[in-house]
C-alpha cells in the first residue's frame, strides 16, 4: 500500500482529487493539508510514500516544501501554471499536473507513480535467510531448477501464465524477469488480492493496475504492455474481449454517471 499526503487549498480541487484516488486500491490517503505550515508540520511528524502538492498554497509555494520532504518520497505537483515545472522536475518529481486535471491525465500520473515505486523495489525475489526474515506480504516460492527458496512480492508481479502443472511468473524489472514454479493458477488466486489481480483467461492472471497499454497486432492477437517491463504479453481475441469488458467496468466504477 502506498501512503499519500494531499496538499491542496482549493476545496473543489481537493474533493475531486480525493474522490478520484479512492478508485486506486493501492493508494491510502493518510493526511490532507491546506497550507504550507500545516504541510510542513505533517512532514516533520510522518513520512508518507507519496505527496500530491499544489504549487500555489497559502503561506508559501509548494516547491518550498521540498527541503522538508524525505528523499525517498515520491512527489506529484499540481498547478494552474507551467512555470514551476522545471524546478519540480529538478527535484525529480514523478509528474507535474496542470489544472484542471482530467481523470485520464491523473490515470497517466498514477502509472508513473507505480513505475516509481516498482523501481524502488527490485521485485526480483529475495533469498530467505536469517538476515532477511519473511515479510507478511511476501510469497515464498521455489523456482524450477533451483535449490533455494525465494520471496517475491505481489506488487512486483505483472502477470502469471499457466504451463500445465506449472506457472510462469513475470516480474517487474531485473534479471531474471520471469520464474517457473510448480503452482496452479487456482493456487495463485487463493493468495493474490482479487481487487488487484484478475484472471482474464483460463491460463492467465494479470495485475490490472500495472497494465500500461494495449495494441491490436492482428485480428487474433493483442499486445499488452505493463509498467516496469519492456517486454509485452500476447493474448488472443477472446481474452482481449474479456479484458476490454473488465477495463470498461472498472472505468465506470471509477467515474459513475
């Protein structure tokens, strides 16, 4: 779960952003501030993973909060003006959103946010050892051909493909980028969050929130691209139709009439 702080003084903009973020199940808003001094005090007491900062806030510019932000915290700036963008990206901001922010633009920013945190976490699996105790969020696996057990984290799983009695796990980034284990998709479904992972075919589970884009290659083949990987996944027409229906459903849940 990515914890977030919202720094925004315009009520309408704040309420819109807060409502939009409720649809992202991997984001938890842990604080809201409306001015520079409130945000500064919050940051002195807590360290959120992510901050949405409106540049123009009472008491000072949002960019002036940067010295008080932990270096590992991700930042998304929001502004009605472009002139602060250069300074924002000098601080290696994840994104810079111009008002009025649209749901589509926010969704693009959220993809960047996920990529940012995927890069922070190698996602390749870690060898179990006394110095690396098992995390409650980690899943223990034993890859085919290996004598060692590994821990992998659900946040790093892009997709899982069935291969008879085995399954092939595609992880974000790094090498090796995929692992083969003796575990069925039904077994994976029992340990993965149904709010993040979806079985879109008899032999495929994907983490929907990390899907970056789709592209039709032919009448019967569609390419899928995921955050955190340069590789693409090829799916057939029936699976693509199911995926399209699922994405439409999620979009309607996020933005009901």
